[in-house]
C-alpha cells in the first residue's frame, strides 16, 4: 500500500482533521460508535436491556404505542439503512413498513435470544434483500454482483457531498453482500460489532473481519491509480 | 506497548484501544503509518455521507394504519382456538403434555377419516355428475387458494415453533398433508368418486382451520 490518500474531493477535510491529536483519539478508542450519533436516533444497545424487553412485551401485547416508540427510536435509522441497501427512498419506506408488519405478525415467536431491536433490524435486512430479489425478478435483469440488482440511487439530503457519496455508493455495490451490510451497519449506522453479530447471525469476530475486508476493498477501489515511478 | 508497521493491519482489524494508542504513537515518527491511518480513517468519515436521519413525513401514520389493519384482519379470523386460550397461562410442561395429547387425538382423527372403508368405487359409491364434479372442483380450488395464502402467513411460526402447541400444529399439518396427498393420488385414478372427493374437501377444510388456529395461537 502506497502512502497516498483516497482519490476523493474531501481528502483535504480529513487531512486537516487528523492533524489534531484529539481527532486521533476519537478513532483509536472507537469501541462503540455511539459518539457520532449524538442527537441522532437511539443506539440499539444504548438502552438498558429491561427497556428493550419492556418494548418487546408491549409490542407482543399489541400495544400500538410500543410500535410507535420503536419507530421514534429507530424509524429514521431503519429507513436510512434500507435506502442504502435498496437505493431508493420509496422502496426504503416500504421496507420499513413491511418490517413493522412482520414484527407484529411474528412477535409471538420472538424468544429474546437477541435484543428485540437487534431482531427487528434482522427482519429489516432480510426484508430489504427480499425486495432487491423481487425487484430483480420483476426486471429480469442479471448482474454479476451476487446475482443482485444494483440499486437505483436518488438525490439525498442537501449538505451531502455528491461526488464523495457517489464514489462510495458505487464502490459499496462492488462489495459482497456481507461486507456491504457490515460496513453500512458499523460505519454508517453506528452499531457495535456485538449488535451486528446478532443482526446478521454471525460471530463478533466475523463481523470485525468482514468490516476489515470491506474497508480494504473500498480502500483499493477508491485509491487513485499509482504512478509507475512509485 | 511497542508496535511497528507490521502490526498496523492487524490493529486495523481488531486492535484494542491500547494498541491503537501505541500505533498512533508509532505513527508520529512514521510517515507511512500516518498516511495509512489517515486513509483508513477517511473511509469512516466518508461513510457518514450516507447518513440521513431527516424526518420522514407521513411514514409513521402509514405504518400505524397498516398495523391496525393487519391486527383487525387477525381479529376477524374465525376463532377456533378458544379452548386453547388458557395455554399461555399454564406451565410449559403442561403445555407440552396437552399439546402431545392434542397431537395424538388429531392424528387419530385424521387416520379415522382416511381409513373409513372405501367400498368398490365403481359400484357402491355414487359417482359425481358433471355439474356436481365442477362444483366440487371449484370448492377444492377455493380451499387451495385460501390455504396457500394462510400457509405463507403461518410459515414463520411453523418453521420455528415458539411453543409446544405450535409444534403440535406443525405435526398435525404434516399428517394432513400426507393424507391430502394420498387422497389426491386416489382421486386422480377416479376423479368422479364422490366419497374420495368429499374426504379431500374435508381435509382441505381441516387444513384451513388448522392454519387459522396457528395464526391465532401466534397472536
Ligand atoms: Zn509505521
């Protein structure tokens, strides 16, 4: 690996941030990603386990306010994750709705082996990939990427850096499904490896290793071509 | 702790906080590691560009309506399970025992239905006239459609039954499926045999009721 940064327009921003010792401290101690979610949606594991269990029990009892609470805590993040998997805001909203309906239908079979929120995200992820597959079947398009469709991408919130986002989105589509899922869950949504392990039904070590492979691949894809003079 | 360039990738993958601190200290005097760390970290920064948690107007109301509607559909289903409604309040051991007895009775009743003597179909059993045959066929097809829909809904609960009761329903459905397959095979040889066709209809009816009970039990 050469001593070069990524060929992306935001490199200068990162460079300046990393000259500050405090910035190094931020990433080197990143055990949980909650620090970058301040003011954003709740962490799956940030709430005490009993609150998670209480939410599950209230949903099981059919309390609509419990579903609303789940939505208030996680709706925006669920939709963001779904949009990054599906590439369309409308499809993402459908996936979130379908997830809530599936939770309502199968809450009786939830046995608390993982947290209720983790279980909900697992349903969401499966729902998103079901939607991708059914979209693929409808269009009868074949691609060489895990036999999955390349999602459509939509313009997003103002303030985002379009070229950076587009470059990353394209690179993410070239990852395997697992690498993409782990990258999105960890780096974008800020879940911990223990939580991701529960969502994807893999071990924590596998989650860490998958993230590492994902980032290695992304680094290669986003690096500028090396000069032969080296 | 002393780390070198060789430790960098391993720390990227699974480094402890102390190892990251040691790598940062090493990077202070190593241009290669400084740049590699920056590149690695820039991916995390870039990822935040994919985050948009702005409010989604109308989504909750849409979900809420769909939840109420789904709950209403569930409530409107025929209640065949009232005699099991006490089960969630009794111990798992009792549930298992009751479910076991239940499965035994069900298996016996299914066996009884299919093993009733079928006399020489060509002679003693009334044959269905064309119009009646069509009626029976259309009833069968209506049952099959309803059953397919219910089976898809009940699949998650049956695939991983959460209670002994659900497990026994699963077993009952397997018995019914095999009985239906037998009757269909016999019916295929003689489609106008009334007794076979009505037995088959009874099986479909039983399967539909069972699936409805599964969905009710999962509530
Ligand atoms: Zn070094």
